[in-house]
């Protein structure tokens, strides 16, 4: 086996291990989210990890800890606008939106602040609409591009 093939094998093994760890973190959230009548299966967890991987590729990002999906799961599990029938689909959209927003705000906002912004907007101004949330994310991005901060963002 030449060096290129062995390097590729190591990358594939590492990627597989990271996906397994991310899946396990998602499944560990079931303990908390079951309080809200929600549960994620292993198949759903794998699909969410794949959405995360795709979103990272689309946004040309690298993430080493894989801790965003579980944070989104826990942040949105008590939303009045999600239920067991819509939860997984909502999470897929939130994952993509999260990474888009991180890129579009030039990483000037911490992960936790982005999640807090998304949850607050989703539950309040957007009344559970992912389309309206995407619009709010765009408004925040434009605000940041003008040299302002999330603290000065007006939530209309």
C-alpha cells in the first residue's frame, strides 16, 4: 500500500470514528428530550450527522468537536413549535441554517449565541417558521456586515 492510500485510509477511519461519536452524542440527548415526548432513533441520528457533514462541506468549514447538533437538539426540544412528527425535519433545517449563519456572520458570534438567537427568533418572532427564521438570519448577517454586533441587533 502506498502512502497516499494509507493516508486516505486513516482519514476515512478518523471520519467514521467522528461520525460514530457524533451519533452517540445525539442519541445521548434522548434522555433529556423524552421529557418533551421526543426521541431520535439511530437512523435519524445518522441522518442528522450526514446533514451536518453536508452543511460543513457546503460552507467549507471544519468542525473538530461535533458538538453543535446535540446543542441544537437540546435547545429546540422544548419549543412549542416542534413535535415528534416534525422534530427531525426541523433539526435538519436548523443544522444547515446554523452553519450558513456562522459563515454569513464571519464567525463573529459564538456558537452558543447563534443557537440562542435562532431559538429566540424561532419561538417568538417566527412562530416556528423556518422560512421566517432564515429571513431573520439574513437580517442578522446584514447587520453584522455593517460592522455592528449581535447585541445591537433589533428584533422587530
